[in-house]
């Protein structure tokens, strides 16, 4: 029998620790070649990502290219082809992205990291903080977005739901200065910060646009970084127009998680994680939730 999960059912089964652990397993499986994860496919009206964990399952995520509507994630058993489960809505995909960001900060942020500067107050901003709270005992979050009411409400939600002190601030610079972790989660097509505002030792994660001609950060940020990382090299290379990181050395999270490549080398290094969406991770997470 096929299990169908709506957003409420997904959230009832999901925790930040479970989600981050699932993404840790996923990037390791991708690094070993066990998780097949090709770049996403854009059709005229529909976008697809697909994945296969050899001998266990195969699945996909589908969403409308031209509409901001619900998504469908499906998992089939291998080799029978039985449809094991469906997730319909937005929460599984949103929290999968947050969990990859949480994993990145676990691998790249200093062990003593306690403070976060957050730019953005949308769903991706929320799931990033949600996941990061599972990998570091956060002491304070500073929140900025253009809407004063929205950023204040968002800060209040962080405190109420995650138990982390949070405060709204009135500029990007005030949010990101002297922070251990900085999260950029905007829809901005132009840089929202100057790299000089980032303190030595900060781990930066960027969730928003990162293509040539449309990016939430400028070339000064990767130039400042001692190391640049992503969840999917193939997806990053598949951007059209090209990603602003094209031509730079970028290391996969899987290589860091496996120990094949170093993450943070020194306490004062600035690291940059570019979230692009490792294909197959939505069905990977759904398969975990169905257990």
C-alpha cells in the first residue's frame, strides 16, 4: 500500500536531527557512487529531479516551473517498482534544503560556533536555522529583511519555536558582522552584502540566486573564502547561465564528510557553502520518513 504524506504528516515525522542525519548519509552515498543524482531537468512547464539508491529505491521530485505550487516527491522500491510513498506539498523539499545547510555548517563551521546572522525571512531562511540549531547550541540569531514587521515576527518565531534568543536588526551589516555563521536566504538578484563585513572564521551559507547576472553575493565573497563547497558539483556545473562560482575550485560536501577533502583548515578561515540541491535527496529523505 502506498503511503501519502501531506505537509502536516511530513512535519509530524520530521526533526532537524533526523533530517541532517539523512542528508549526511545521502552525501556520503553520492560520494561513493551509490546514490545516482543527475542534474535537474527543466521542461517548459515542469522541473524534475531524480535519484536512485542502488538496490533499495528510486524516486523523483516534480514541481511546476511556472507556478509556485505544491511539489510531488515519489519513492519506488527496487527492484519491484512498487510505489512506496508520496509526499505532496512543500515542506519536505524545504526542510531537505535546510538539512543540507545544517550539514554544511556542521562540517564547516567552527566547533565553538554559537552566533548566526540571517539575511532573509522566507521558508528557506526558517529551515536553515531549524537545521543549524541541531548541529550547534546557538546563543543568538540576528535577523534582517527589508520588512521591519516581518523580521521582528521571524525573530520572535525563532525564540518561541527553537528556544534560541533572536533579535531583529535594521541592516544587513548589523546582521552579519561578528557572527560565527552567516546565512543568506534571499531572492535578491544583486549582492546583498560586502565580503568585508564578514569576520574572520565565519562559515557562510548561501541559499538564494547564484548565477552570472543574478546572484545574492558578488565575486568578493568567494575571493574572501579559504574554501568553497557545495552539495552537488554536477548541479553547480549545470547552471545556465553559469554559476558565479564557475572556474573556481569547489569541493563537494560528500568529499568533506568522507574525509577525502578538508573542510575548515584554520580557525580564522572564511568558508562558503553554495546550496544548489543535490538530486535524489528529497526521495532519500522521504524513504527515511517512511521507515
